């Protein structure tokens, strides 16, 4: 989240046609980063075609599930090279989207 904010800041300053050297100095001062790190933000900002989406903050959410389901989730996540959190988030988003769709049809 912080990375996206910093790259977006660099992007916005570059869009205002500030010279990269000034953008680097600004990023160093604002975020307390090294010149090399600020340069990396500027380089990444030059490579994007718009501001980066800033992901929503995550919260810890504990649930109890059967060990067999936990094992299936872990195996799936590993096979897809995803984190367990991303798998569960995607599954819940899809489930809730379907429920929302059903509820909208029932109230129409």
C-alpha cells in the first residue's frame, strides 16, 4: 500500500512536468528514503500509464474450518502460487457477489 502511494506521488509530480531530479528530492524529503530508493519510485512511475490502485488495508479475521478444508485451501493456494489470504478473499468475494445478485433478482 505504501509503495503504491509513493509511486503515485512520483507519477503525479512527473505529470506536472517537474524534472526527475526535483521529484527525487521531494520523495527523499517527504518519505525519508535514500536517493536510490526515490529514483526507483520515479522509474516505476515512468513505466505506468496512470496511477496505481491502492489496495484496501487488510484485517485479521479468524475463522474455524475443518482441517480437510484447510488442507484443500493450502494445496490450491500453493498450486496457484497465491497466498491463502488471497484465495480465501477471492472465494468470499465471488460467493458474496453471487448472493448479492440473487438478492437483487428477488427484490425486483
